[in-house]
C-alpha cells in the first residue's frame, strides 16, 4: 500500500511567518507533527510519502504512485484541503481524513472516502482493522481520550529538515481551565494527559541524531497544566539531556499563573525554554469574567508578564476584541497594555466561536452566530454578532493593529521588552554552517529592513542600541525586527 501523508497549505497568517521565513531561506515554520506521528501508527509495510503543500506542490507522480491520501488539517486550511481533495479524487486516489478540521466539519467534505476523527490513537486501529478485511466504514469516531503514553514517536525521516525553521514535539494534551471560547477542552479534555519523560527524550534524541540543532516547540495546550509532573519528571529529564547538547531552544504555551512560581520559571529556563505563548486575551476584568478566564482575573497582568521576562522567558501574547463587555475604551486600554508589557509578538484577533465550545452553544441559542469561522486569528473576521456595533469593532481593530505594528511603536516595544529580559545562557552550535547561516540572515535584514524597508530608521536605532545596551540579546533583537516585518505584511494583507 502506497500512502501520501497530505498536509494542506496554511494561508498567509500571523503564525505562518511566511514573510519572516524568507530571511532564513526556509519554506515553512515546522513539519506537520500530527501526520508524521500518524505515520508511525500505520502498518510498517506500507510505503509512506509526506507531501506538505507548504513546502512543495502535489505532483502527478505522487498521485500516480499513491493508493490512498491521508489528509489532516486545521480550520484555517479549509480551502487548501478542498482543492487537495479534488486533485486526489480526479486522480482516483482514495482519501482518508482526520484532524481538527474534519472532526468538526466532516459533513462538509463529500469527496472524502473515510473519516478517522478525534484522536487517531483510538480511531485509527479500528479503521485499519476494517480496511484489511475490506469492510472499512466511512466514519470512525470515539468519545474517549487516548492514553498518549502509548503514542509512538513521529517519523521525522519523512520530513526534509532543510525546508523548516523549527520542529515540534508534544508532552501533554488537554488544559485544566475552562475558557468558554476555546475548543481545546472540547477536543482534548480538562485533565491533562502526559507522555512519560522518557518518550520526549527519545523523540529529542531522534531529532539530534538526524542532525537537527534548531528550535523545538512543545505544542502542548498548556505545558504547566500539571506542574507537579512537569517539575518532577519532564524538566529534570530535559535539564540532564541538554548538558552535552548545543542549540535546541524550546518554546511552548502556558497560562499566566506561571508568573506565580519562580522556581518553575527558573527550571524551565535551565531546561532550555526561552519563549512562552500566553493567552492574556484582555485587560478588561468584566470581559475576563464573561469568558470564564478566571486564571487571569484579579492580577496585575503587566507585572506578571515582566516577572516572566525577567526570569529569561520571552512572552508572546494572545489577545481578543469583541467580548460583550468590551467598549470603544477597550481599544486604548489594550494598546496601552501591549506597549507597557513589552509583548512584542502580540496576536490580536476578533472573538470567534468554534463549534463545540460553550461560547458557540450560548450564542447559538441567542441567535448570534454568523457563517463558519475562518480559523485565522487575525484576519479581522468573526462568526458572531457582537454587542458592540460591528463597524465600530472592525475600525477599532484596524486602528489598533495599524498602531501596534507601525515601525516606531513596534521597535519601541522591542526595547521595552529587552530592558526587562534576561537572556538564558544556551550553548550555541558554532560550526561553519550555523555561523554562515546567521550571517546571511543578518545581511538580508540589513538590506530589506535597514535599506529599503519603511522601518530603516527604527531598525538602525535598535541595532545600535542593542549592541551598546544589550549585546547578549542582539540575535533576538534582529529576529524580532524580522518578525515585525512579517506582522506588518500580514496585517496589511488582511485588515489594513
């Protein structure tokens, strides 16, 4: 059996980093972790080929070779998934589909032969059993949650490392919190389920053995969902693992209560973490109460962010506009919060209601749902009817993005962050390939940002300021300058 593992294209979005990837000559941010993990669950005698449409096109040779195409996608990949399915159907290739998009919208895809929904650890074995007997059904679903201690390591060999800027691993699934707009708990539950630390070490060993030395992102919904096991199992194992390693900076997603645990922050930094994404959402307490974001309430959120930054972790933040308790004043309050906190990577979107969430059910009963959500966090669309006038909301959103990503304001925010940030000491792989690659990236930033870019004055001011004041953070400063270029391009494309 010949199987294509097909990953649809991600459009030009905030997290695609398409404009930033050009500086480092990469084609995509990271390979599809779900698909290359599923590859390890397929029969070993099957021939497998990864076709990541973010890296290359689906060729006629692929379709002529394949018996099946196994496709997985997120909501934001909906349109690309439809086109890929059409190509496969025209070529007579049967299609197996799974992942978040199809789990919530499988009825919209008539061309798919078999749906393997929810978590593949539970539904894929039943499908494969029936397929071998010639009795495969169209839909396989499971209400339970998988024991991910049984999840195999990804088949990294299917991905061409040179195409990607980073790699991904997963330690846990699920989140203990109950934010009503978030579909994580609907898909993966409230009780975090964790792998054994030995599984993660084996995955990292495999990456290291294959030559990877770049960043690795832990895609957990909330890495600190179970602090006890994190402190006693994973982090000590990571600290021991990286003693003789170079490179491998880690990033992940956490909740704001990380700021309450200084020993945990220091352990994370020692383990190699240098970046955390936090869903802050809004400084408006009434809006936080409205969406059940209780873990963010009754806190000095700016102080929390700065405490995490001083520990050696860059904070990337997620923010939402369009809550029922938002008002025109919210735009200025959010702008000030982002600037004062020094959150350089600030993802701001309009409130959307994913199917399966409490928000979706509440607004459905109130008759306040519109068309399907786009899945793009920053395209200025919403699938709800907000309390605030929609034109006022969209204009306020547009003005906010235009402001926070304007060169002068953005570069000032970089300095605000760097004044607080204490860069962790991570061994750098100083080989020729690493050194020459970074020099080429720096030279591209000289030209694109420092010579022809709209931000050239701010770029050179930051360049000189960082060398004089924060020399250890110089590589990060250049990286953030490149990110700013991407964020401006994306904002202009979708909203401005």
